[in-house]
């Protein structure tokens, strides 16, 4: 390291992207520093993935027990202790290492708490300290995109993180946004007995998923969880109601403005990259979609790379961790590798859960890719009978030679079932390869076997 620099490499952000980059750098022998403006571990550990999975486990378990009378479970007087459930979530978050510098300190990474601000392409200010390095990786993450809804500033709306931490469940909830986060939170509240309304601007909830997935989840929400799903609906204003404990939501649908009063409003309006930390001083280019990088994750400044949500695009902890490692490897090493996203899974933790990998039918059409498809309902496999659950399907896409293009699975354990399809896509296997692979005939994985066998004919 040159004497004029404090560190060999500085990482901004300690979420999945930043943590992966910093640890890779330290393991490669570089003197590494990491900066975190909020809680160590980023939003994934502290606010989103880990706490949501822990508390959703509670709601799924409770809802299954309530519906368990057909299996002989006496559930008519079943109750839950919500403070205990919150304590469980907090324990799960602590055990995952949230807001802890231990992993970084163990790797001999210097940790700085505070807001990072570029002073120059090589210098970063953190509170009253200025540190420098010849290599920098930005992994600043994202924040809630509080859209142009009138009254947000003066109304006590819940963010997705807030929604997991309420001390008492509200009797009624309006979820603004029907993407993955919105439907997960709607599912959670409805499973625990709240009356839930979802307002989605698009013509269907889960607009990024296959239409069959949107339709099935909508039917399940309305028929089984008694939600109201409002598509083609733009929320234009929120305000405190004159009635104690209620809030008013005004939305436009079908050319008419309507209002509804609920006990809580959740803003699941998506996120936007965090870019307000002096990027201009470093010469790093960005726009409303995030920091601009090339296929190697390099910004316009050759010694500065960016990874994770700060660069926009599809988001998940797995993708961010992968990008963080790749950015560090490309920045440190002599050989460079382009980003390769084949096989990454998109997951929505509802009941039933939704897992998607590869291309959807709509993306095949948009890309003018010739494809064949097969949609197999859950009722086709014995697990649907033994579990008494038929709300779901597998949809498998392949090209004319049988190479797997993509899949959507809606069923219990979908995240596990889809893993072998992700592996098949990553290694360019065919539906015939999947069909020839033994599967447990009484498990949900039989979906993959039957669907690949039928599609390979």
C-alpha cells in the first residue's frame, strides 16, 4: 500500500454486497475498511429478510394450525401471544448477527460507523474522520421510495420494516403496493386475522411474475384469506381520520376517486438506490435508477466499483452478495469476470410461496424466444393429497431443444423445490435431464419430475 493511502480498499455499506466485498478483500490480504451509516449487516439482517422470515414463520404456523381441524387438530379456541412472537423474531435477528461488527473485526477489517461522504475520488469523510484508499467499492443499498402520495409526511404510515415491529396487530390494514413485499406483508397480516386491502397500480398484483401466478394468488387471497385486492388503483392521498385510531386512504380507480378508513397503512411502494453521499466529488455517474456500472460492476471511475441495490435493477440478498464478491475480485485481481445472473431465484414468502427462476413467458415473448411450456397443477402430485393443499402449480419453459429457460413454482416449500431447476439452468441442462433424475414420489419435488417428463415428450 502506498504511504499516501490509509487503506488498500474501502467499502461503503455492510449489507450482503458490502460484507461480501470487504471479507473477500481482507481474505486476499488487503488492508480493508468498511463504513456503515445505520445498523451493521444492513437492511437484510436488521429490517427485511431475516426479521420477515422469522415472523412469517410464526404467521404461517398459526394459520396452518387454525385450518388444521381436518387433520384432527382442535383449533377452535387457538390463540397466539403476539409479544412472544415479537420476542422470537428479535432472537432470530440477534442469532443471525444483526448489528454486529464481529465478522468484520474477526477478519481484521476496520469498521467506521457514520454517514460516508466522498471528498474526492480517493477520500471519504466519516463524521470527523477522513480515510483514503486507491480502491473503493460502493454498496450503499437502497431506501423506501415514498412515492408522490399527498399527506405521507403528516400521516403515521408504516414502512415494511415498521410493519414487522408493531406492538399490536391492527384490525384493518391498507397495503400500498402489490409487488413481492406488499403481498408478503398482506399475507402476514391476513393470516393473523387483520382485514387487509391491497392497492396496486398495475392491472394485477405481482406484475413481474407470470399472469397465472398473479391470478392464483389473487384468488387465494380473496377466497382463503378474505382480502380485498384492488388493481388498477392509484393511491393519491393519505391522512389521519377524524375517527380515533383510524387513517384515511384516497385512491383513484376506474376514473373515480374513493376513500377507505383503516387502522394502519403500509407503504410497500418499492425502493430507490441511496446515492446522496457526494458521488459528484468522486466523478461517479448515477441517475434515478442508481449508480451506473458496466458488466464488470465498474463505475465511470476505474478504481471505484458498485454492487447491490445502489446500482438499481433486480434485488435480493443472494444477488447482492454475489455482486459484492465479484466487484472485489474484479477490482483486486488481474482477470475480470462479467456478471452472470442465470439461476438466481426470485422468492415471495406467501402461503403458498412463489419461486421463479430464469425467464417468464412474458420475457420469452419480449425477447422473441421460441419456447414450449407446460403448466402442471398441484393436484397432479400425491403431496397435494396428503397435505390437502391444491392452490398452486409448476410452470416450466424450455426451448425447442429442451434446454430449460425458466420456471415458476407456487407450492409449499417452493424455494427448495426450484433449486434443482436453478442448477439445471445454470448448467444448461434439459428437461430430459430433469426427467431422468429420481425424485421422492410422495414429496412436492414430484412436480419437477412430472412436469419435465411431460415437457420432454
